[in-house]
């Protein structure tokens, strides 16, 4: 029975799925920015830096991921092809993110429109992240840094993720208060995303695993696709 179900699944290339996920993530982030009620914890710092400088959101996103990538290499003291693909992916993501920042021009005028746009962005982000974790292709440096840190230092993944997100939110809050005098990039939307993203992604992963089968050329064997 399992063999029959597997054959009926739609097979998708992992790298293609990854490329689609990058677009979903980018559009979701732009929707969150337009709503202005808080974006994801890991994107907040990039957003603040892009707001107070002449460099774009995508540029700062890449710079931060590059820094995390370097720290990751210092921690693991090794290098493989999945790390290289992860770095290239973050570079590509920066261009895609800036592309959607430039072309998406939506105005929200009331709480209903804000709520609907936030929900749309939330769904797109959750789908994108879910694809990232099951497509078999290497993660971006944000997630790969955390995963490798947990693996090498033998940390609890839940606690490590909480500390990482808390540090991102704190830095976003501190920098925005120092530079602008008010918090930007964090808000009720950030809290909602942090609380519900895990369960939502789990549901999406179960659905995708039921109907799709991903195969990757640059397979990251450390990614569990049966969540």
C-alpha cells in the first residue's frame, strides 16, 4: 500500500521547489512590511538596517546571512557542497527579495485590509518555510547556522531557536530605538508569527509529504523530510 501511495505522489525537483519557496518567502515578507504590524524575528534586523541606511533590504539580508555563514564555518571547522549551495541561495534570495519590494505596491487603509494581507503573507511564509525543510536542498544560512550550532554544541533545538529569535527581536528593538526613537519591524504580527508558525508549518509539511515527493541534486542529508 505504501509503495502504491509513493508512486502516486507528484515528484518535484528539490532545487526548483527551493526557487519557488524563495519567491513565496519574499512576497510574504513584503506583505508583512506593508501591514506594518511586525515582521518575522529573523527579518526584523535587516528591515531596520535598510530603513536607516541607503542599502536595500535584500542587501542587508545577505550581509547578515553571510556573517552567520562565517560563524557557522568557524563552529563546524569543515566545508561541504551543501554549505556552498546555502551561501549561493542566500545571495539569490537577496535579489528576489529586493525585486518584490520594488514591484509590489499595495496600500492598506483599514484593519480589515491589514488583517487579510497579513494572513496572506503568513500563509505564503509558512508554505515557503515548509518547502525549505522538506525539499532536500540545503537550508539558507539563517537556519543552517542554527542547525549546525545545535549539532556541534549538542544543544536543545527548541531552546536554541528561542534564544536565537529573542536575540533577533532584541537587536531589532534596540537598533530601531537608538536610530529612530521608536520600535519598527516588531509588533503584534511578530508575536503571532512566533507563536503559531511551528504548528502551521507542521500541518503544511504533512500535507506536502502526502502528495509530493522531492528529489534534490545537492541533497542535504541532515534535513529530515518526514516531519
